[in-house]
C-alpha cells in the first residue's frame, strides 16, 4: 500500500486510516460530521496527494487534449483550469479530470487517484498520433507531487498569509505558480471538491511538510482542522459532484451523466473521441440519465440500492446516497429511465423489502 508525504502526520493527528485507491489514507480524525461542518463554516485541509498529475508539452499539446477530452480546451489561457472528462471510445467515461493551461504548449492533467495507470495507458494510445512520446512529451509525474486541498470560506485568508502575491482576488478555476511559505514553484488553484470555496495546492514532495505545517500555523485563528475522506464524500455529495466509479464510469456517457455542459460539439472543438456516438445519443434522446433525489420517507439511500417506479418495477440504481450534515433530508443520485429523471417526479428507493418515496431534484442539494 502506498503512502503520501503526510502519512505520518495523519497518524500523529489521530486519524483513522483506511486503504483507498492503493494508498493508506485518513478516513476521519474527530468525526465525519465535525470535519464536514468545519469545512462548510471555516476551513479544513485534505491530503489529496493520491491524485494524479500528467504533463503534456509541445506544439501539438492542445490538439491532443482537444481530441482525448470532451470539453473545448481552446478557451483556456495561461492560469486557467477546466473540468473535463475522457471518453473511452465505447460510449463511456475513462475518467473525469482537470486540465491546467501553463502556457499554449504546456498543460497539466489531474486525473483521479484510482485511475492514474488506467488513464495514462489510455492516453498513450493517442499520444503518438499527435507526435507526443510517452515519457518525454507526455509524462506521468504523479509520484513527484504532493497536493493539499485547503477548503472552506476562510481557506484563502489562510493561504494569503503564506503568499506574497494576491490570492484573495483569484477567480474560480484559475491558478498561479508562486512561492508559498518560502517554497517556490507551488501551484495554487482555486478549485476543490467541496463547494465550500478554497484552493488546491500542488508542491514538490520535498516541500510537502513545510507547507503543511505553515498552513496549520496560519490557520490557527480560524480553528483549522485536518479533514478525511469521509467528509470529502459527504461534502461533494451535497453539491451533486460526481464520484468516479459511482456516478460516472465506463458504462455511461458524459451526456447520460449530466455532463453535457463539458461536452462540446462546436467547430473549434472539432473531432474527439466518441463525438459521433454522443451526437447520435443527443439526436435520438437519452434513454437513461443521472438524476438527483431527496428521500421523502424515513430511511437512508445507499450506493447500489434499486430505484423503482410506483408499480415497483426497477428503473435504475442509486450511485451515491447519504444523510449529510447540512441537508434536512437524505439525498442521493442514480441513473433512471426516461422520462422519470424529470424534476419533481416521484421515484422509490428499495430498502430491504420497502419502497421509500423520493422526489427528483436538481443538485446542488445544499443551497447555503
């Protein structure tokens, strides 16, 4: 099992550790609810060093990214980040990821931890077509980078204390390469997986502990806390953010996953993996789609539970579900048949032998 530069820190802080994506990661410290609320109300820090980082460089870097991703990367400029996904060539999704534009001939891709090797192998199939040599122009540098997610309404106030440049005024989904806590060439990105504001910080492994300690020292006045995977999941679910392996996978297209907003068919974008397949889906109409729902009856929806119509016929499955700290009702997401994914439609979650009433809603579930 792999470790990160912060593993010993987690243990010293009393974290309950668990295997995740091949890494030994903190599930929780003081409790999922307490950490969740700390992030929503002030600031918490997640170790996300298990995430991947790929670099793409050269005159054909943008053409390569345009072909292998669903979004239109031509709109990116230096310092801008884009959310996108990798269609798998068979009508599904290899992974969702972030695309960072360093300059017009240099990009960084950030895939999910569990998919690093899978994604790199997938992309290596297409790299030569664009004159990119794996290991030279297209590289997996995941093992060289540590990453922290500093999340919450006070997160950027904490980071400003450690940066000479302005970071409080940064726009959403932008980044700067700057000095943080005396460490150079750190990427500070106004991205995250909680919907609570804040940033993600990428640094060399040798700078990891220094930056970690500086963040916690700077955050004392805001009651900063370490946060684990448990509340990372409840926070992202409240916002309706997809989790790969649950809500998106190799068996569902971006359109079915409600990711049409990151799937562009314009002339500038041009051809890309699965473009024709998805255009056909769009023209014929989707037969299933990921929807959000709130439970009306008492109970908690869990991943894998069947979703039924009023007659009890199975029409889908719950992909994510929980009773979260900031939502009054249990919430979840799942794929259902058309037209039952329309807003306000009553559906039923099968829990043991009971059918619990739910209603289709549009995420985010948390409106605060």
